[in-house]
């Protein structure tokens, strides 16, 4: 080989890669997604050797918390994997904290319809929250801060800034990645909607810009409403929080790194796999208990962050957490995460009872007696969300009942199994209160205003939202047990969970799964209960027994000898049709059960027996929870005045006591 | 301390000598409560009498069933239940106000006044007692209002603390102080009422001023006597609840009625005991002060003679 050829070859082999690199760089500039990094397939935070979800996003966030001003300054590197099957040229982002401003949709709705936490009698500056984007860059496309525009897809309220959209200069091709570099500044409100500060406590929830979800061929990124919660894609979270060293911190995921800084701060780094949100809390006063639970997929580290005055309830909280984990694993499926943090939030803050992935808040008081199970109820409920909100991850904007409602149903099942059906909430001085009744009360307060299948922000009011989303759904599923059986229902929810975890199923997915597992066509029921607002109310309208020979002048009735003509009249008062059973009791001890398809407005049962009717009762096994009036489900021939006398005595005692109290102090 | 106990015992002797008044006022309260709760009673019977679900309110107390009952549209509004009861509560208050002069007359007299004397005394003093009540309302309203405002402010301030129990302790402390102050005012006006009856005092302001002096000079023993009786009333409440919970089955309506009414009778008795204690104190004080007052007071002597001091047992000491 001649020297010239050798030099040429050398030049070519040397330059060729350079040229190739230059070409790639040019291509990158043209299409930035080509070499964007993959979303990591880490399994640091899960008891699994492979990812559990289709990871769409990776958030890498660095944030500094100012505990005096209650502000956060952060940088966020968001990697998005376009799995939509089509080019994407626009991306919506949630800025949830902007909800807490006087003209925002959340505050407007909360003031008009009420909300769980806030009444807004008057506006105070400490109520204000904001999430301001300082700069917004799309890697490879430059700074697009000026291109950001607030949109209001739900109500057109131009003052609402909870959703911002960017249109990128070049569409991201299907299968490609895109990276967003966002600098943001948060002002946290005094706790509202389970986010913000209270005294020296802080709960960081919905605190960073979050991309919407591409769902069923369109972006799903709703404004934040007073009655809505959240919806997000699964992915990986790496979050570094810098905050004062005296703060005791808890967060979603696994703590992977901690460092003390020279300026008196600490930086704590967390990693989360297969989660769709990240929350954290800090307070200098938390007392922390560690525990473990041996789950089906591995050990779960439990971290309980208690208020000092509640430390004596730590065991109560640990117990209910482990029992809930145990029941859910046995009934519905495994809990795959390595951690679970339970936060006992600041008393009187609007931070109690909230769920985030691997992170929940409870709620108790220092005086809480052991026979009132409300702290257990809250913990169980929020833990249940780990399954329906956390892993199944339904769209809480549009199908709130699939999270809150199914969770309320499983809450009934778990609480009943632990504390007994009639005493699962309270058993104090002979006064009992069960979960089922609690859900029923929720439901009957707003039985016919809205269907379950309604966008969460479109309910008549927050009362209806809660009554239908929580209470009615629980009652619908409890009543469904009567049709398909309790075991079938459990099996159906197990199948639903295992099949749809780490996806975003629709309402039809869960309904079809129940039909599939039960092997029954349940459309007639779902159309009324889920999609309709029909009122369920059957009553025993009339019962009577008359001697057949009533016309005889000297008739003397003798028990067991006189023949009676007896009638039972049942009435469907509502427009919900449902097959019902009725039990008729006769005074000779005989019990007769009749079936009625419940289609007509009324039905009459006639008997000729040598016994009189004592009582008739619809749903004698008490398996129907949808009936809005249980008092008219039965009727006795003879009145039993004792219950009314008992309650009248209570009432009279109260009135007399008040009279004497008044006279004691004034005369 | 021995003297305080004696004062309490003296009051107890008076109140036990005139138990009938407690019985009649209790009966009156019960009767008025029956009227006041008639609407609720009717509704309860309408909903519960023929329903098997009512059994869950008889055998135990299922809070969910109760709430479901009051949530029914047929149950009606809360004011529908509360307003009639409130009217009868006010009626009981008025009747008590009317009867109290007669009771105090008996407590400061030897023997038992006749029915005519009782009601004559009631009638003669009714308007005076109303005026005492007005004075009481002004004093208790102003002082109580100021104290409650301070209480609210302190509790509000304590809620900013990171020490969770601070609001509770603040509540406890401030309400305790308010209770003591209002009890002192109550003692003051109880003595004023006795003074009005005993002296047949038309100018009730003089009774109020005199009673203020008595209270000021004997604050500790009087407050102690009232406080001890209040503690006994609390013990009656606790004991009653314990007996009710431990020994009366949930379905025993009559048993619950008896226990609750015994509690009410005892509470009523406690208040009458306080009044009797005030009466006993006043009579001793009057005995001591009478000669001095007779010379010092330039105003004509009242039409009625000075009261007959009830005989005190030998072991009872005068409080001076």
C-alpha cells in the first residue's frame, strides 16, 4: 500500500466518525428526540427485578425549600417517551398550586359549592399558592418560555392558570423521547387540599410542573377543580430536596442519598420506580417509627411519622397499616413497593387523609380513645388508594368513583374484617357505628343528584360528589354482592387489579371484568346504578290479617284454629328496579319467603292460614345497601313502642337538663 | 375548713327539711319536657313503631340507624324539634323564677310556710326578682362577656403553638377561671335574692349592694361551699352514667328513665342545696349584723320584722 493510500485511508478512518458525529449532531438539531436518553429501567424502589409499568416519564428534580417563606425553588428535567403512536407537537402541563388563587377555578368552586377543607369565608394571603415557571427549555429546541400559554379546557375561566401548554417547533415522532428543562418557583399555601404548610409542618403535594396524560387519542390534562384529584403517567422519579437540617423528612420512594451542607441545610435524594407522583413532608417535630411488613413480593419498610402528642398511638397506626397490607395482598394482589410512609400530619391542618404513591397521611387527635376507630379508618382508606389510585391509576378527573368509590368498598370489607361489621368505626358506651352504615349515610344524602359516571367537576355540588363517588359506589358494589356473591366480587376485583394495574383503565374495564368473572350480564344493574340516577326504594306498604269468617256475628278468634285471610302489599316507590325478597312471619312461628322481580309498581301476596301475620320484611338478610329508606322495608302488625319511648326519653333528658342548667345559672 | 363543712351541712339540713320543693320543680320540669318533646315523640312513633329496623335502636344504639332516621325527609327539620323544647325550657325558667321567693322564704323561716304564704311571697317578690335578674344579667353579661372574649383570644393564640395540647390546657384553665368567677357572681346574687325575701326589700339595689359586701367578706367559704356542691353534682353525673351504662340493659326503657330522672332530681337538689347554703349563711350573717344595722340604718324599718333565725345545731359555728 502506498504512503498516499495509507494516508488517505487514515484520513478517511479518522474523519469518517467525525463526519458521522457531525451528521448526527445535525440530525439531533433537526430532530432532538433521536438521541434523547432512555427512561431508566431501575428497580431500586420496587420488589421486582424488572419494571412493572410502561414508563412514560422520568422526572429529575432538584428543589430548595425555604421553611420561613414556605417557598420552593426547583429545576426539573422531565423526559417524556412518546408512546402515543403519533407525532406530538404540543404538551400540556399541570400547575396545580396555581389553584389556590382567588379567581382560580378551584377557589371559585370551593366558595360556591364547598370543599372538604376550606370554606373561604374571606380570602387571606396565606391561602395563596402558586407554581410559577421561571424558564422552560425543550432540549434541542431552545428556550420556549415565551411560548407557554395557559389553557382552560374545562370551563374557559381565563383567570385559571392550573394548565399551561407549549407547542414545540418540531413534533416529537412516535417512539421518540423529548426532554424539558423547567425552572420553577412555588409559593405553598397554608394547607389546602392536602398541600402546603401549617405552623412548622409542610406537605409538598402537587408541587412541580407535571405533564398531562395522552389517553384515548388525546391529551388529558384537566384544570384543577375543588372536587377533582389527579391523573398522571407512570415513570421514574429522582428528587433531591434541600431543606434545613432540623427538619425530619419523609417522601415517596426510597431515600438513596443524604448529605449535610455547610450552610445548615441538608440534601436528601429519593428515588421512585413505577409511580406517577411524588410527595414529601417535613417538620422538626416528627417522631419516627420504623417497621417492616413481609409482603408477597418482598419486604416492605414501613415508616411512621407521628406527631409527638400522638406517639402513644403509634402501635395503633402500625397495626392497621400492616393489617390493611395483609388483607389487600390476600384479597386483591401484591404490594410491590419497598417502602410505605405513613404521615400523621399537623393537627387542624388540611393535610389529613391523603394518598400519594407509597406515601399517605392519616389523621388523629391526642385524645382519641381506642374504641373510636376513625384514625384506623383514615389510614386504611388512604392505604387502599395505593391500589386503586396508586397502581390501577384511574383517571380521577373523569372517573373518580373508580378510585374513591372502589376504595370505599374495599374499606368496608377490610374494616369489617378487622373490627366487626357493626362496630368498625365506633363501639363506645353501647353506641356502635359501622362502615356500611357510614357509606349508606353518605349515599342517601345525595342519592339521585348525579350518576357515578360523571366528570368529577360536573357534580351538582361537593355534597353530591362525595355522596355518589364514595358512598353510592360502595353501596352499589355491596349490593352487587347480593347478585353475584361476595367471593365472586372479591375475585372480580382481584382480576381487575392484576389485569389493569399500572395502566389507566376505564369504567367499562372494571364493569366488564365483573361481568366476565361472574359470568352474568349485569347491564340492567350498571345502567341504573352506575350510569343512571334512579332512586332505589322498596317498601312494605300494607299488611293485614282478617278472619275468613269475619262476617259471623259470634266469631271468636282462637289462635291456631281461626282461619285468616292475610295480605302483604309491596310497593316500588323509586324508579330503580331490582329483584327483591320478602319474608313474612306468622304468629305461629312460620316464615315464608317470596321473590318479586320488582318490575311492576306493586305486588300483593295473599295467604289463607290459621295464623295471622306478625311482620313482613323486604331484604330480610340485609344485603341491599342501595335502598334509600330502610325503615319502610319492614312492617309489623303490632306496634313496638319501646324504641320510640327510649329515644324520646333521651330527648326529654336532654331538654330537662338544659332547662335545669339554664335555671341553675340564671335564677 | 370545718366551718365550711358546717355551712354545707346547715344547707343540707335546710334543703332536706323542704324536699318537697325539689320534687315539685322536678315534676314541673318533667311535665314541661313532655310537652316540649311531644313533636319529636310523635315523629319517633310514626317512624319506629312498625319497623323492624327500630330494634337496632332498642338493642344497643346504632348511630348509623339513628342518623338515617333523622336524615329522612319525613323527619323534618331540626328547628322543628328544637324550637318547642326551647319554649318549654324558657317556661321552666320563668316558673322557677316565680317560685324561688317562696322557696327562699321557706329556707329562712322556721317551719313550713302554708301554700297561701308560699304563693303570696312568690307574688310579692316576683317583680323584685326580675329586677335582681336584670342586675345579674348586666353584671354577669359584662364580666362573663369580657372573660369569654379573653378566653377565645387566649385559645386562638394557643392554637398557633406547636404544642398540640396547649389549646386544651388553655381551654381548661380559662374555663375554670370563668366558672369560678361566674360562681362568685351567682353566690352574690343568690344572697341578694335571700336579702330581698328576708327584708322584703323593695329597693333591690340595696339588697344587691348588701349581698356584694357579704360575698366580698366571706368569699372563700362561700365559694368553697358552692364549689364542693358543684363537684358533687359532677359526681352524680359520672355515677349516673356509670350506673346507666353498667346496670341498665339497653332495651330497658323504664330503667333508663328512672336513672336519668334520679340524676335530674339530684342535680336539682344540688342547686337547691347551694341556695339553702346561701340562706343559712345569710341568716347567720343577719343575726350578727342585725343590732349594728338597726342603729346604723337611718331609713325607716321595713314593714316586716326581722326574720326568725333558723335554729342551728350546737356544733354549727357562725361564719364571721
